C-alpha cells in the first residue's frame, strides 16, 4: 500500500473518490436512508476540494482503496472501500494523519458504532457528544480526541 498526499484534485480523481465515498457510506451508515445519502453526496465534491490535506491509499495495483482528509489538527474524513475494510488501510491512514500532520481530533456519527469503536481502538477518547449533527439533523455526534 502506498499513501500519497494529493496536490492536484482533478475532476477524474474527485469522481473516483466520490464513488468510493458512496460505496463506503452505503456499507457503514445504515442509519441514513438512500435519499439522505444522495443529499449529502451533493456536498462531498466541495468538501474534497476544500479540505486542506487530502491523502489516498493505493493498493498494489495502483487503485485507490481509501482516502483521508485532514485540516487544522482534525481528521475531517476517512473512507475505505468496503471490500478493503479490516485490512489495516484505515489504521495506516490515521497513523499517517497523526504522525505527519499532528491530527489528534475526529468527529464521528454515534450511530456508526464501527467507526467509533475503530477510533477508540486507535486511542481516541470521547470528550463531547451532541444530539444533532452540524446541520441540525438527528444524528448524534461524538467528538473524540487522541489520548495524550
């Protein structure tokens, strides 16, 4: 696996990442309806263009298997292709974010128990919970910080 920071965010790359995002969300966010996923999907390209640091993990065939977005010491996004989950790619990307960019915070949907458990395994601890997401929707958020 090779991790690379993306300098040029081409439309073709954004299309690949958007498909990976959607596949990952449909596999892990069972609390969202198909319509809700479609609404959120409309904002993903803007988020991918706007996040300060965007890194991808490529498999041995050069295919993008996962990506992470980092900004201001926070992991803003982490998505792994469903068929690659459980193979250490997410862990490698989080280690990369922590060690190379000082990322020590993340926010996860409480209803995404696998993600919360993963970050807990990685050493993050909940320091705040909100009953609504940042758009005011009824999706509780867990704010987590790396234990120091």
